[in-house]
C-alpha cells in the first residue's frame, strides 16, 4: 500500500513560485522540480521538465534517458530564446514498480531522502561515482553534481545515475526542493518524518510550516511517499 502527501508554498520572501511537483500513485511516479531563470521562466522550466519526464516514463523510458529528454525539452523551449538569462530546473524523481522495486534519480540541489529501519538517509553518490541507496546525512554530493540543471547543463553532460532498490516494510521517501533544506537541517526533517501519529499529508504540512517558521526564504516543495 502506498500513501503520499504533497504540497508547495511560495515562501515568505518570494512573489512567485518556480517549483513544480507531480504525485501519482497510479503511475508510481513522484517528482519535484525547482525552476530557475526568474518569474515567468523558472516555473516554465520546472513544469516543462515534469511534462517531459511523465511523457517519457509513460512509454517505458527509464529515468536516466527520461532526464536527458527533459533536459533537451527545457533547452529547446521557445522561452529559452526569449532572454539572455538561461532558464533551467533541478529535478528529483522516484519511480516505484508494481513489484515494490524503486528507482531514484536527481539533478541539482533538490534532494531525495530515504527512511528505512528507523533512520533517515539522504540519497547520494559517493565521490567514486558509484551509486548507493543511502549515505550518512552529513555527506554533501560533489559540487559539480549539485550545480547541474536541466536546460542549462548540456544534455550529454548530465550526470544521471539512478539508484535502484527494493521497498521494505515502512519505507518512506521524501523529495524536496532546497527551500525546505535551506531552512531545516536533516535532524529536524527526520524528527517530522518519523512521526507515526501523523498521516503522510500531515507530515508534509508540518515540514512546510517548520520551514516557514524558520524564515521561508525560498519556494518550498515537499512530496512524502510511504510504502507499508
């Protein structure tokens, strides 16, 4: 059984929300994208990235190739040529198959957290480039990976190495934009995700409220997926 919660907020210092998200348990697909390029452009980039990923995965394309198609779609969007400032988007993706297998992929500083066995881990790639399902929450991804973006990084240079695994009982996934992680440290996020007295949507609401209470300097988006 899959339960999910999801929400986005403009924050307290921004006038426009350039984040986008997708949450679809029927397709087994969840996405968070953080656009960049300014009002009227960032939200276009993040929405275009989601549209391309959904279209690609619907016809059976794997996440790595789907990300590259999304990068090409953002690069080729007409709005890309309308300004000297490029527009782009981060992207975090979770795909869960009917057999309980999952695949994670991300570009940029939007994050994916994995909750298993009573601990929250940040999905990361170690410096040697090999993918692993979780790492100590204090580990920071290499800077060249964190600064990549769909629509800005050339498609052939995108570093997309999906992480695959199998959902155990009580597995949770948290996908979020940096508007959440810039305000809350991993310990605070873990304390909220760990609350079994709250439904998934209530946990997401608590995460957003906590980020707003901490300053809400940027757009905030969070998607929480529970597999029971």
